[in-house]
C-alpha cells in the first residue's frame, strides 16, 4: 500500500474488555457506511449480535495521519484514528478447523489502494494462528466466506474457490460461498 498516511491495524475478540467496545464501534462505523449507506442493507441485518461474542475476532484499519505510529498503544489508536476498513472472523463450533470470514469492508476513499488485500491477508494470519488445527506437523484452517458476486474476482484472485455452484441472496445481494485452506 503506497500512501503517505499511516495506518494502524487493531484486532481483538469481541469479549476483550480492554479494546472490545471501541473496536466494535469502529468496525460497525465502517460497515454501516459501506453495507447500509452504499449498498442499502438494513441496519437490523448488518448489526447481527455476533460482534460482542467472545469467539468473534475483529480487525480494524485506522487512519492515523502522518506521524509514526510505532509507539502508539492500540487503545490510543482507537481513540485517535479514523476507521477506514474492517473484517471479522466467526468461529463455527459445528465445523472444527473451519472459520467464517465476513463483513470485510473498506471505505470508498480507501478502495484501490490495497487495503482490502491487506485486511484479508491479516485476517487469514489471525485465522491460522487462532483457529488452526495441527495435523501431521502442519497447522491448517479452512476459511469460508460468502462473497458478493461483484467482489468475487477479488477473492478468487487471492486463492478462494467456490464451494458450490449455486448462488444465494443475503440482504438482497447475490453471493457465492467460497473457501480457501490455509496451512503452514
């Protein structure tokens, strides 16, 4: 991402008392702008009650301006930064070794700068680190997501493959379920 503006990425689970509320509010601000404001998704559908769950892992990209951010604590970044991108991981206890990636959103001013790819990459790293299973000396996790058809190329270019051929509608928008197995 070539840009003179400093970005800071903050992640935590929904139950993290230290960051939880500020992190979730920032994530919801981005999602409301993108999904509710731009795409016309109902607020009731967008805010689904899964955000504060202990098993929900959030990632938030914050614009911090031009000053170096290395010494800035996550809590300070949350209070001083502008939320510009987000995504979350949902653990599915019915499918061990699998995690659902969703609510990936980037504000319109930040699209085309690589932020979506960076968010996706960081969410994949979190998925592997936090939800991966060890088998035969290899750590792996299957990341599943429902891709909006207009964003399908974004995901397929990053290794996600359709799980089934049929599309489905979520919040009035056509989606296709795709997945990728991560391993290290």
